[in-house]
C-alpha cells in the first residue's frame, strides 16, 4: 500500500500521523515451522541477506518475541540511524549493493539497521487486510512484544503514531530535518500495491524519483568520472521517457568511482528519451534502469527541475514508477474521504491476491448462460502444489484464469493451429504434446484444421481455438500451456486440399503449393520470432539438466534482448517483447504475411549471426548444449512451419504458476518472470492494458524497409 502526496499537513480526528522514515520499505515473511525468515523490498527483490542483524532479532527472543503460532507477514521500513537516532540514508546506501558475506557482516555491526514495523497483513493464515487500520495496529501491538523496553539496540521496533495533531507533528519533524510524515485514516483497510488516499504523505523536502538516462563527462577533480547525471521521468500519457534536467551536485566523492564504473557497463548508442532540450556537455547515454531520488526547488514551465541535487539511488523502485509526483490539495482529499465510506473505496480500488484466490472457482465466476461448461471435470485436482508463494492451485484455478483473460488471449489464438501441451495430473505428473486430434469426439464449438506432417507422412487434425468455450474446453483437457502457430488459416478448405494433396501419390507437391498455399495461409507467418534462451546455471540443476530459473540467467537474457532491440532499431524494424514465463524472452517482429517460413527463418538466422559477431561473449547459436554454457542461446529455428512457443498470456508449468506476459521495452529492465502469475496476471493486464495491443495491425514490409 502506497501513500498519496499532498501539499500541507492537517489536523483531523479520523486520522493518525507517523514519521516518514527515510529507509527501505520492506515486507517480512516468517514461517516458524518451515524455518522461513524472508525480507522482500517493495519491488519484490529478496534482501534478507543484506540485514543479518534483523533476521537474528527475528529468530532470537532476547529483544522481541513475535507471538504467532506458525506464520506472519509484516510491513515496515528498514532504517539506519546515526548517533543522534535519526535516519542516515547516506550510510544506509553503502549497505544496499554489498554482496560479500564478510562485508555485509562487517557493515551490520558498524552501521546496524533498525526495522520499524507499522502494519500486519497476515497471521497464522488469517488475512487481516480487510480490518481497519486501528484493528490491525492493535493486532501488531499484541503480536510484537518488546522484552527489552527502551533499549536503543533493539533491531525491531513498532513505529509510533499520534492521533489528530498532524500540523504539530509536522513542525516537530521539520525542526529535526526529517523527511516528512505519513497520515493514515483510522478506518482504512490495507490495499496491496495500490496508491491510496487512505494513506497520505507530507514531505519536508521536495523530491522527485527520476530515471538516469545518461551522463556528461567530468572536468577538474572529476575528470576521471562523470560531471552530471541526465535525468528523465516517465510520461504515462505518451508512454515514454521525458527529459527532466541534470544534476552534478550532492555526490559523496567516494561514490563517484562506483557510480562511474557501473555506467561503463550500461552504455548505449541512442538517447532513451524522445527529446533532450539541452545538455551542458557532450552526453553519454546509458540504459534507463537506475532510479535516483532528486531534491529540487520546483518545476519550470517546461517541466524541468529547478536546482536539482542528488540524494540517493533507489533500488526499490522501477523506472516506470518515476512519474511526475504532483501534490494533491489537502482539503480536497480530506473532503473526498469524508464523502465515501471506506468499504466502497476498498472494493473499487483493488483486490488482494488472497481474496482473488478465494473467489477463483468456475462455479463462482464463469457465466453459465454464455458459456456451455457442462464439459468441465475434476476441478479439484491439484495442478500446482502449495509453496511459500501461493496456496495449492487446482484445475479450477487454471480454467478460471483462462476464463478471465479470454478476451485478451483469443486475439493471439484465433485461426491458428494448436499444439496441445497437456498436464492431466498437474505440473508434477506426466506431460505430453498432442498434435493430432483425429476422429476423437469434440464439441461443435471447437474447430479443427487438416495439416500434412512431413515427418510422419500423415494428415493431422489440429485443434483451433476461436472462442471462449473452446478455450475452456482445451484447458479442461489439462492444457496448461497454449502453443499456437505463428501463421493463421485464411481458408480451411484450401488447407485441407493441401494436406490431402501432399498425402496423395498422384499430385506433385509443387502443384499443391501453386494451387493452394496462398489461399490456406499457413506457410506465411504473421511474425518473425527471436527466442532467447539463457544457459546461465544456478548450480542447483540436476546432472545434465536444463538451467534452472535464476535471476542472473534472466538478466543475461534481458541484456541480450536490448542488444537485439538496438540492432533492430538501427534497421528501423519495430519489435515487441514478452516474458516466456521461464528464464527466456520472446521478441516478435510483426510482418506482412507475404513471406514464407523459409524466408523468415533465413532472416532470423542472419540477425542472429550479426548479434553473435557483435557480442561473441554473450550470444551463441550453437546446437551443442555444452557450448552454450555461460551464454544466451539465440534460436532462429522457431521460424519454421509447425514450430510453436507459449502464447501471449499462456500459463506455464512452473512451480510459481507464471504467465508469459507481453511488456513494454522500457519495463523490461525492472521486471522478473515471477512478477506475473496465474494469481495476478489478469489484474496486471487490466491495470496497464495489453502492451501488444493491435500488434496484428502493425505489420511491416521488410522489402520496403531494406529498400529505404
């Protein structure tokens, strides 16, 4: 839950006021019987290893006792305090990117962190988010027992609040030069991930989170480093980065080398923002991945920051979150809150994942009148075993997911033959591909298309998913994944004639092609597909097994994806990216379907070879898997007739129940495949829409592009 910025403090009996701690927002997951103690930042990164002193305090009863039988989830802020007991973020930042166990241990003693708790979300499986703020705070006070009162060495504390007197509290924190205050409505519920007017923030220092898009070269005593950072914010309406100014002040001299070294690994050729109004020296552009908090005095008419000063880097924020933060009028916000009952606000804002999970049942959500669902069976069968991330997920959950996203996913499935990827016993059971439906019984609303198989010499009846009922029926077969062809059927009869012609002994294949291939359409794809598959091992794989999911592996794929995008941009070719749902990435180039699979495969192979020549240490096209180790495999052979990969919005058979999600290029550097699952993907789609919307209407003519 995030706070809305307002312009001034206020007094109100229905509100309480807390210190706005200058630290790192963090969620604590504790499961006593399973031995889980995990700290996660607001952007989903696990940061447990960075704060051993907090984990030690959680496990020890010498300072606090956490009164739960089994499990608990808490919300708070991790802060490093100075000798005066005030937040010292400059010292805190020295701890944020340290990975050496020895250095972490040393820093945890030299500048220990304190975890200020201000909310409780779950206890022993019970969801407390629908309770009022005051009820949750009472539960928090009952659960967290301080065994050493007034001990400054306590690593875990409850953040105090004051009733009603916001103006007085703000003046006091201002005199102490603290960051600001947070106002919380006493009757507000907790809303995961939402920025709500039930929580308000009033800042003592005006600041803005910005994306670093480049730097200028340094002069004088900074000749070996950088001069200033070039900054941008994310324009939601235009969906692009917009220049917001530059800053060269506020840096600790000891930071310069570390920052400059990081920049050297991020350099790119083109400016990430659409337009730069000015720079004071020649710029060097970098990938727009780093977020910096900037102190400033105000905005110019051109929306450039006045007197910007660097405060810190924000590892807990994503670049797309860096929108211009405008102060809302305090009186208007409070009046609006008084008009609306808290329950109606909560219901129209968002739904927690646990609430969503509780209502995910076909009998609750599928429209019986519009959908003929008498074919559903074995809905209670467990498809995903329970993990620390999610409860047991059943076949019913899979079907309900496809029910909810049907309007989106059918756009990518319509008139395309499917290769069925079936898991009738769930992800831990037997799996098999099913291409030929043959003469088996099927409902009338499910279509098939006849396709000749060169490998077997037989005609296959491929299922085609053209409507919601067909989608749910196919999911009911145990098809966790949807694997459509890259080409579409234009004429079903022409496709049948081709299949029968190939299988006959009297009609030459050449004649078949001439007569019907263009009418059928299946040899002419809508996309050129680039499949990036990282072979970066975690060390936890089974002998001779495929690389297991790990963040380093995915980040390697992200880096190569940006290299590929730069190459395609240079060729003026527009491209689209989606997560595979595993460690890889899929990049699609929409084209006029006048080019055959053979032509698109050769084109993809050429692009791959260019990429390998440019980045031989990062990219490989080797078929020998032993030669792929440590590199990202570029698979151009996905551009062959009949080859398939998981569709957009397809569920994947991973332990996290991930979904293959289309995303914007500017979001890629700040997401993980596990961010999108069967539990939250639909809400993500509704929130940010489909990043590939209308891709089939944005086809490109390669001949015209290369003829320019």
